[in-house]
C-alpha cells in the first residue's frame, strides 16, 4: 500500500524559504504570485493492507520524526 505524508508550516510561522521562492518566481516574471509557503512530501510504501493500522503508524512517525508538531502540521493520505 502507498501513502503520502505532507508536512507544512503552521499558519503564522515565518517561512524564509517560501519568501525566497516567492521572490525568485517574481524575478523570473511569473505573474500573479501572491505568496509561497514551502513544505515536505514523503511518499511511503507500506506492507500489509490494513489502512487503519497504516494510518496510525504514520501518525506516530509524524509525531516522532517526520514533523516538528510545534511549528508544523501534517496530513496522512493512504492510497491503494
């Protein structure tokens, strides 16, 4: 089974990398860019077929390793 974990900064947390990307896009002439926030995506392959167990395991992984829950949010999506 495949899963995707998306980690993003919480609203209100400064994002200097996002600001740098925003500036670079504007300097490249990309029109209409209001703001940019950057994050991380983890594509994870899991053994087994129990979606509930996989989601629970990934939430634990996020809490302990993949996300700094003080400043970041995470979203777990389980695929086929």
